[in-house]
C-alpha cells in the first residue's frame, strides 16, 4: 500500500537546523522539497555555534552530513537570499510568493576567494555578531553551504568599483542582478524560521554595549570558535588580555516579563558548555555561573554534574541584575545575591557573558502567517498543511528541534493533524 | 587489463590547478594503467565544461574520473545519470595545502590521480537489493506515544499493527485527571485520551492487539516476522518497520524509604495522586480525609546518584498541576512544593508563574532530608531553604514526585531474534536512545525506532512530537529500503555487502562488530546477512580477517590497489610517504576545511577517505608497509562515552584492531610508532598541520621503511 | 530557625498583607534581582529577597521583628527591575503598615489608625478636648482687638492639653519600641544591645538622608523628604524655643516677624509645605516610581499637610487681621497638631521611631554595609 508522493513540493521556510532536517527527512520519504533561506547560506544559528552540548562536538559535523544529503538528493531545491512575501491557498495547493534577493554571485562561483582579495570595502561581520569585519564580498565560514561567496548589498559600492567582477575568472559575479519574485506551488509548508538572540542592550543595568567585556552567549560561541574573530583564543574583547575570571549571567532577558516572559530552555546548558570552553582555553580561570534555577532536563543532568564538578567552576543561585564597567581594571563589576549564603556580592571579573534568550526570528509573522503574543507559531493556530517546527514553535534545543522538524516533515508530506 | 568500460580522466585546470602543477605530465599518467590519456579543461564545473562532459558521455564515456575539486562540491552537476560512474579526485584541495609547482606537489598530484584511476577501475555499479516489502508499521505500546505514532502512520496511508500489553489503550496518560497546558497559559486541560483510544480502536487501518505481547521479531526492515501472543493465541505477522513506544515506569516508591516511601501511609507517588484526583475528591490514604495541606517533594529519586541520576523532566510541571487540583478542591488548602531547581522550560514557565501567584501555594528550593509520619499526617524536614536554613513543616499528606524509568530498562518488549541481543541497545540509564544531537533517530537497529518516554525522559507533549518523528523515520526506512537504499547516515547508498561464504572461517568478527546488528548467525557461526538492516558503513569489511566481505563500489581489494598505486621514491630521495586513512564524515571535511583555509600540510601524505574508520581492514597496513610507505595515520572520530562516530563504534573498533598491530609490525620488524590512531573532529582543521607535522617527525626519527627497496 | 518548631504559613496574614498594599507578594520567584539592584541594603543577609519569601509564607513574626523591613526606604528600584512584576518595595511598605498595628501599645489605637472607619473618632477626640478648653478659657468667644492666639487659648491651657498628649505619645512610643526591640532580639542573631557608634551612625545617616540619596527609581523623594524633615525639625525647635521665651524670658507670642525664632518657624513651615506638596504631587503623578500609597500613607501625609497649611493660614490671618478666619483656623490647626503628636506611635509618623530603632539595632549587630 504505497503512499504516492504529493504532487506539489513541500516548501520549507528557514534553512537552519530545523528547516534542513524537515527538508531532508521529507525528501528521503520521496517528496519534492523546496528549501528557502533568507540569508546567503544554510545553517542558521547552529552554524555559528562553536560546539553542541552535551557532547561538545562541532555543529558542522551534523551540518556537513545534512549538506551532503541535500547535495546528493535531486528532490531538494535550495533557494538562498529568499524571503517569503505571501502565502495563499490551502492544503495541497498553496502558492508561496518568494522574493529572491539579487543573486549577484551565481552558481559559477568556485569559492576560490580572489574576489575578496581585491574587494576594497570592509564591513562589520554580522556572522560574528559585529566582532571584526569582512570584505563586502565574503564567505561567512569556510564550509558554508552553498559554497559560494556573497555580496553585502549594503556595503558593496557597486559597478564603479567592479574589481571583483574583473578578477573573477568564472563569470560568477553580476553586480546588475535584480530582485526577482518566485511563485511556488506547495503541497504543504514547514515554518522553521528559528530564533534571534535577545538584544542584550535592552537589559538595562548589565552594561551590554557599554563595556566591551560584557558579551552575549552567542558572541561567546564566536569568540571560542577558531574561525571566530579571536581565532578561538579566549581573550577579553577590550584589550585582548587573557581571561582569568569569567562570569555567566543566566536568564538575561528570559523569565522576565519586561523582556521574554518564557524560559528559553537552552541557556543553562549553553553556559555550562561555555564554561567547558573556558576550562579548555584557560584552565586557571575562575568561572562563576549565576542562575535562578539550573534547567538541565532529562539526561542533560549528567552534563550539568560533569561541568559543575570541574575545578574552578562555581554555580551560585542568584541573578545578576547589575554589571558595571570597572574603570580601574577595564573589567566588569557584577552585583548579585548569593541566595543560599545570604550574601550580597560584588565581583570584579574579566568577562561577563550574559545568557540572552531566544526571541522568535519571525515574531511578526511570515508571509501573512501570524505568530502568537510571544512571537511563536502554534500548530493549532495555523491552517491545515502549515506546520511550525523548531524554535519557531517553542524555545527548544537542537535535538528537540530536530525531533520537532522530523515530526513536521511527516505531517508536511502526508498531511497529518497539527 | 582490458576493460569493457575503461575509465576516462578529465583534469580541470581552473581554481589554480593548472598553475600549480604540470598538467601535461599528469595527462600522461592514465596510460600507466592502460587508460586513455587524460583530457584537460579550464573550467569543468561551468556550463561549457559540463556540456563538454555530457558530450563525452554521449560518445560512450561510462566511467569518468574528474580530477578537479572535492566530491563534496557540485555532486549534482557531475551527475550524468545512473548509468555513468563518476569518481572525483580532489586535486584542487590537495594543491591548496601544498606548495605550487614543487616537485613534491607534482608527485602528490600524480599519486592522487593514480589512486583515483585505480579506484574507478576497481569499482562496480552497485545493484540495489530490491525486494517486495511489507510497509505495515508495528507499534509496540498503546500509550499516548504509540497511539500518536499509529495515527500518524495511518494518516500517511500506512497500515498499522498496534500491540498493547494492557487490556485498554491509553497507558500512563489514561490515568491522568488532566494534562498541563502546552502553552503554559490557562488551566490544565482534558487529556482526550479516551477519544483517541476510540479512534485507534475503530480505525480501519489499525490492527489492534490488546492484552498482547510481542514474542519474537526476526527479519529485517520491510520483512520483519513478528510473533505476537494474543488472548486468542499466538499469531505470526509481517511488518515493515517498528516503533517501540513502551513508555516508562514511575520510580519504585519503596526505594525511597528516607522520604517515607513504602512506610508512611500518607506518602504517595505523584502517579498515585493523579489516580486519586482522577477518581473524584482527593482524599488521603490513611483515613480518607480530604487533605487541608499537601507537600510535594520534587526530585524524589531523580537527580540522585543513588536512584535515578538524571532529571525526569516532567515532575515539576506535574506537581504544579496537582497543586492546582488541591487548590480547586479546597480554597483554604495549603500546598507546599519543595524543589531543587524549578524546571519549567519554554512556555511552561508561564504555568509556573500562574501557580506561584496562588496564595495557598508555598514553594521553596531546598534539600528534603526526611519525610516521616507524625500525628496521622506527615512531617517534612528541608535543609538549605530560601527561607533561611532548615525548616520543618507538617502536612496532611506528602506526594513524592517520583521520576521515570524507561520501560526498556529490563527488556522484554521486542524479543529480537538478533545475534546482538533481544532489545534495542541502551545508552545510559537504560534508555534505548540515540546519542546524536543532530540525528536523534539514528537507531542501531535499522527500521526500529524508540519514541516517547521509553527513549529519554520527556513529557506527553514531547512524546507526541517524538511519536510523529519516529513514525516518519519508520515510513522513510521502508521507502528507502524498497528502493534498495540505505537509511542514514549513508542515506541513498544502494551498495550492500557481498560475502564469499566459501572462504568464511566462522570467526564471527562481522557478526559481533556490525554496529547495526545486521548479521545473524547460524548454529555453526556462519554469518546470516540481513542486507536491509545494513547501513553501509563497511565495518564488517574492515573486521573480516579473510577479506571476503566487499561492496561493489567499496572493497578491500580496491583500497589495497589504491595503496599499491602510490609512488614510493627510493630511500635516497628523502621523500617519506605517509598514508592517512580518514573517516569521510569528519576527518575528510576537516581536510577540506584545512584546504579552504590554505593551511600547509606535508606534501608526503596521501589521504584516502573511508566510509567509516571501522571499515579499515588491517591488510591495508600490510599493503602499505610492503609497498614501502613509512607510516600510517588513522583518522577517525572520537570514541568513548561522548563518541562522535556516526556509526557508533567504527573508530573504536578500528583502534581495537590496532592492538593486534604490533604482531603484524613485529613480523615485519617495523616500529610500532609507524602507525597512529588520532581522533579527529570536523573542526580540527587547524590542528591538522600540527598532528601531521608531529607524525612526520616521528617518521624522520624512526627512519625510512626498509621495505622500500623490496617494493616493486 | 528552631529545629523543633513547625513552620506554619499564615494564609490570613498573606491576605491581610495583600490588602495592605502587598498584593504582588506571590509573584516573587526568588531570583534576587531585588537584592542586586538595591543600593540601600547591607550585604550580609540582605533584603528584600528573604522578606519576600517570608511574606509569601505569611511568616509574620519574622517580618515584623526584622530590622531590615525598616531599613528599606521604598526606593522602588527593586520593583522597577523585578522580572515577575512583584513589587518588593510595596510589600515591605505594607509590612511596615501592618507593623504600626503590631507594635502599638495599646493595640486598639494601632488598629484604629489603619481603619478609615475610625478616622472620625480619632479626630473627634482632639476636637472635643480643644472645644471644651476653648469654652473653659473664654466661653468660646473670640477675643476683641489685635489677634493674639494666646488670648484665645492661653499657653497654660495649651500646655495642659499638649504636654499630656506628648507624654502619652512618649510613653506609648517607648512601649511600642520595646516590643519591636525585644522582637528583633528574638528573631535575629546578635547581642541586641545598642551601642553608641550605631546610634551616632544612625543619626548621621538620618540627618544626611544617606539612604534616600542611594535610591534611583524614587530619587526625587530625597528632596521632598529632606524638606519635610528639616522643616519639621525647625518647627519642633520653634515650639520649644517659644516655650523657653515664655517660661525663661517672659517673652510672649506673637513674636515679631524679625525675631530669629519667628524666622526659623516660618522657614520651617515653608520648607515642610514645599516638601509635602512635592511628595503629594509625585505620588499622584508618578505612582510607578513612588510605589503604592496606602491609607496610612495618605492619612499621615494629609494630616501633616493640613497641620502645615492651617498653621500658615493662621499666621496669615493674624497678620491680615481677620479674626473671623484666624481663630477657627487656629483651632483647626491645633486639632491636626494634636493628632500628629498624640497618635505618633500609631500613625505612619511612627516610622521615624521604628526606622531609627531598626537602624540602631542593625548597626549594633554588625549589619552595617
């Protein structure tokens, strides 16, 4: 009793780990899939992680396997720099209007890198959360997929420069490329638009954006990464000094009705993981994690116990609600209560990592689909044939997002209940 | 050697390849192997280059070696249909890590070209193993996970056979009064489990066996033979894939004596409390009095090395929900919740917030020291509270929020008639889970997927998601198997192992080592392959001392020939040769990344990618040293507790095989330092120059392989 | 905590506390943001996080007899930053409001001061006493000629009413303070005896308004309270100086406008008037920053305001020579002044006693920053 593959393709919005998983799993069931990603490369947030908890393994390991599954499966079409403008129709017969940003670098690109050598424009490196710069034509990561350079339209000075066009031997660059609009037919839609880190600057009192040595947890991932702005050396951003003392502030924005009322689910584990980075890069550094509740559900408890037992790692119940630039040392002075000891403490530290939570990236909706008051999509509220997955649906970790995306793939291919 | 379909070699000179080596010289290499001279093109991956290749194919090229960029890019462009075999030699990447126009670089390029030609010569097009398969999904366990999986599969048009050991469907959720709200807002909600059970029961595509158990399962995906003991007797049926959704057991309260478990009447588990609440008014066990105060003890057994070292994930929300029951029943009642960390992730936080705001709910973090019976009620002593120090509280009854133990812990669910054991292999604490962050359904028993709380501690909502995910994987596995394709991680691979049984010595290495339990054994110990369980890692091929296991496009002979194709300069040239056998999942991408970063590696290495280091056959080391190579590096994934091998045990098995190496080397009077296993992760690109450089120093120290002069 | 005692949450107390202005108490989830942002708290056993959980559990003994409740100045920084919408500064203010009742000896006066229904009775007493005094002094006839208030209420009559009132306030204050002090000794570690340095430190902090200066959210109150505080001190000094003029120097009121004592009194009145006006305006305009204003707050602020305004009006009417206005206003002024003085330990006015005592207690027991 074979189930025929749907006539129209499954359209997956978002090329992060949830979207990639949904696309690959659906395609391996025999469906045609179109994967849409608004940035120039797939991988989303996880591509920017240095390591995953609890195995402390590299996200690119799984991503590479998935990229291979995409490359080798003709049933999957990928559009990058593609934004969904409108979704119409119903289950089995949706029309998805997609704005394709100008494809100034085409498929001829061999990623040889000569264009970036001659490009005269430096721009802020958003992939590294503003730490460091790239050329206006750049690859965010050596293994980025698709293996193709991207031009920042904002930064590029255009045809009057044209140096990249001249140097490219493969005719891969066209600075005249224009935005185009695609109208895709879709059997069903998976919304996997992912998350953005909460803006630390909104957390008054934590000096994010005031002191360069107050960084967010996602920035810490880049700092720890060998491809990051510090080449993996764990140093103080202000002066490149080796860190001797690192403090993590949990619930920076999460569980806070002035910011994100929900728990972002991953930050405790993320900070424990980052404590492991510090342990590796600076074994003598003192590490303090200030928390409200340590949330390491299920078997993650094992990881918590492992890190908590490491030398120089101290966990303190009490939220850091104040952090100030220390003019004397250039570091940061944090204030919190050590609740269990009944002491109010101030501590001078080299680096304060604020565990900013997840904010849904499509909190204002996508293509006319509405998100809930917290910015998440709930399947019950979406029309039949549209399924949310990953952090677009709930704050959840990578593994749960993948389970979710796999479930969404089933519904998307075969038309399940929400 | 005359070949029906001789390889044709195409060298791309783009991406600086042409500027880094003497391409004319390279073009002459194929002749050494009886293959026509290589053709060159400035831009093979461009439209013009592809058209050129298509023309070549049209003119009869059936085996193509593309000496250009790595096979990791443009696989789609260099795909000329299923009848054309394409092999890629990553000249570009090899040159990126080398010094251009250096004699050593030229030798390197020539060797890679030779290896590519030999590989293509030794390769055959796999013929997919295609059988008429059954696509029924067998679901073991009729709780919320099993029923969700069953309905998801029927929605997908599949037939389902559901086996439940109890007389009714619904499992644990059926005993609940209500479920906590998924989005954290509002009241706990109806479970709707009875309606769901009715739907399953009446579904025309579901064959339901209540009060039944699986007696045995044999066979392979699409061809599982299942025996089920039903009240009417034992039946034998077929299934295509299996979802194990056997759920969990609440932790045994009698093991929690220090918390009054099993000894104090008015100390009960949260599961029991739920049953009481579901049956009407909440009354305490000792005297049926409606309690005016109830204490919840969180982490009762969970997060405790002496009991369950993990967190059971659902207990905080359960107690908050049950606190609501009590407060609804009696607005003057007091509810205490003693927690270690309040764990209400995601939107559940909003429910915590709701319950916190209830006047009659008193919570504190603390370590519960004891729960004891006193004056007909209970007394609880809690240390390290937020109220300051130790407190002592009295309540009418106490509820121990006991955690979950996987129902798989003591086995007895599947009774697999497999060589490697009757159940899904467990991974920590009795949960038959996958270890992969990225691939949570990466099962070690192809076609059998655990879902829900049996797999790891999770609540009902996540179990429902998991059930749908597992249902997809089950369906996908049959879909792929029906097309003769492998499931993850080599999804789509149509090769499978052939065994030359006549030379089998029944040593059982393959049946023991296959990470997926693909081989059963007959009474004499002869392997009985089940190709549809195979995931094409090649571990059996690596394990086999007789070298009788091979794939059409991946064989011991192929790699031996490739190793033998490596040019070995004489000792006087001072050009050592080191063979690197590297896992294609992590180590090969690490090399590729090193290339992209233009890191410089020794020009004396020759890298061969393997499906998994587990497929490394020891004879290749013999071949390498016999040929005169000076050293061998084995790059595989990290193994141990936090293993990173996508085939679970491949790298571990390979490194175990090395333990027998000294014997081999000893026989050849070679130093053991000439072989080294190094765990490599994908992000180790930056470490490669150091790792390889160090090894080259070792080789320099131990000196050239004395076999060089005897090599051909 | 005594290990043999059971902790018994008091639901009724929680309800009372919520009614008294602490309705957000249960929202707290003990993250301790409040402690981190509070610049007033000491660092050893800081507040208000622990007070919040005590309040949630209805542990009134711990709350009432805990100096930290009084060290809190309701800056509101904690309430502004609380991630859960709990308002610790209001909850502690509510605890203090209930403390006035708790400490009060005799207790019924404390209760009356928290009950709007008793307000008329509380005002009726001074009104009746002063009315009887006026009848006794001059048959309730407004004196002819130049307005001289001592002709309406001779000083002896005033003293015979206000000195006993002050004595009553003094004795009940001592009794109430004793209750607080012994309670604090019962509940917090330390020897419990005041030391001179602590007294000196507390007085210095109060005079300098050091704690108020540490507030951020409700920083403007520093100015308002400072004006009232020193205005009130000036008026208090004026009263005593006038008495000295009378008994020692035989100089009688009204004093000349240029008299230093008169100048002091007028300056004090104006400062206090400005201070109270500012505070009222702030409480009306920016309730988020000032925190909740309870019944006791309003009663005290408005009584104080009324006493100041009637005082200023009485002087103005005298200078303007309008007897028909002057004497009734003066009478009213005395009623408000009586209310303030006689009921001092029962109204919010008592915060000056309890807060001072708590600061001394804390200082004496090693709880200075």
